[in-house]
C-alpha cells in the first residue's frame, strides 16, 4: 500500500500559519482515529513540532484523491478559513519515503543535521503505534527511517560540529578549560541567547552560575530557573576573582567592560584564563581587552563565523547522505526509486 505525505514546514509556511495547524499531543490519537474511521487512511502518523506539521498515511486511495481529502481534513480539523497557496506540500512514493528519511536524518531541518527531530519523529510514531494506528507499511517505513538516521549519524559528518552561537561558545569554553566541572560562569544581562548558552554550559558540567542584570528581579528569576545565584549589577566585579567565563548580553549603548576596568581585576586571578563571550549588539566589551594576557574575547560575529565554518563542513556531507538515503529507499521499495524530490519539498496543488 503506498505511503503519502501531506504537511507544512518552516520551508513552506511562516510560524503564524504553522501554529494554526499544530496538534497538541493529547489530540493526536483522536485525530488519527478520525482519519482511519473516515477511510482516508488505513495507517497514519501525525508529526507536529514547532517547525513542521505532517501526516504520513498509508492509503488505498489514488494519490490525487488522498491529497485532496487529507487537505480537507487538516483545514476542517483546525478550522482554518484562509486560502492556501504554496504553504502545503504533498508527496507520493517514492518521494514520500525519501522525505521521511531526510526528516529523520535532520536534512530537512532548520539546523542542518540536528538530532532533536529524530526524537520527535520516534515519539510521534510510538504514539500512533501504541494507539493501534500503524500497520505493516508505516511500521516498516518508520523503522527503516530510524535505521537510516543511525547509519548516517555514524557513517558521515553531517551531525558533527556546532552550528549555533550558543553551542560554539560552549565548544570554545571546553577548548580553553579542557573541562568545565570546576568553572564558574557569570551572565551579564538576561536575554534568551545568553540563557540558552548558560544552560548549555551547565549541561557540559560548569560548576556554578551567577546572574546579574540592571533589573535585579529579572536576575533573580533567571538565576532561580538555572539553579544559580543572583548578584546585584553594581556588585558583580566583587565576584571577579572566582569567575572563569563571562557571558554578556545587555542593551547598554556603551561598553560595560573595558580594558581600563578589567586590567586591575586580572591581578586577582593569578594568571588563570578568562573567557569573555560578548553576544550583545552593540557590543558590551571593548575589543582592546583581547590584548590582555590570558584573556580570550569572542563577539557575536566571531561566534557566527565559527558556526558558519562548521555548517560548511556539514553541507559538504549532504550529497553523501542523499546517496545513502536514495539507496535505502530503493532497498525498501525493491526497485529503483527514480527521480527524488529536491531538498525543498514541493507545494501542493491549487487553493482551498
């Protein structure tokens, strides 16, 4: 029985549209039940994440009829009155299997090669499986997709190297300090990127965390969320002797840390390395501090340049991954798969 895919993702639709079609996990079993009882699909899996909403269905219906019916199902299920243009895509075999494998491997993700989507796909599949909405066709396809993802993760470099600013910062910290288990981190400012980077540092073993902000209430709230300690903004320099990593992200219109202020404080450190990560725009830290001994300063452009280099390394692996996927699709079908869909999925026909 052929497998078809219908959906929308960050490639085809903005978040304002994607959020309208998102399925809360608690709603998915009932939606799958409705799909099967209506005769639209013999088997079905619904994948709903922040970046995509997709229905994978094994159906005896002709592809064109199946696409139209599944389209109506999505519109009706979410009470969506506006017309679609190119936001919804539809794929039949072999492109549907090729797409499933690419999604599992992180090749269709916003961050190339990321692994979070594989866990989300497994969760979506197991939810359908546990509620009796999969069978021979989807079980075989999804299990093969998971195996392909494992194969690509171990046999290629697509998932190696950091690609986000936060993960690059963590990698730099590990290169400078070897291990983070004895390192103390100070966050200046309470922005989203600094919070994510701090969480990454803690997950890699950073010993403790201090948070300071002009609004002390925000510093207290973030410190509580991260299991750290808030420090009054005017007092953070008193903690300097014990700090190894400073992550700064404020909205100050001027430098909050310059060479004149930093140089006397370095004497308290007894030549211990200091990593400064300035992700503020405009910058929080004067570039001149990079000339001080045992001080390593990286601004947002430095981190992004490193991230871009990692990304280029991953992109060089894409062709190799695509060939592996093509071979696996052909093996699953037992025949040549023919032309594959390009990386950007194809839009569905017409308007609603």
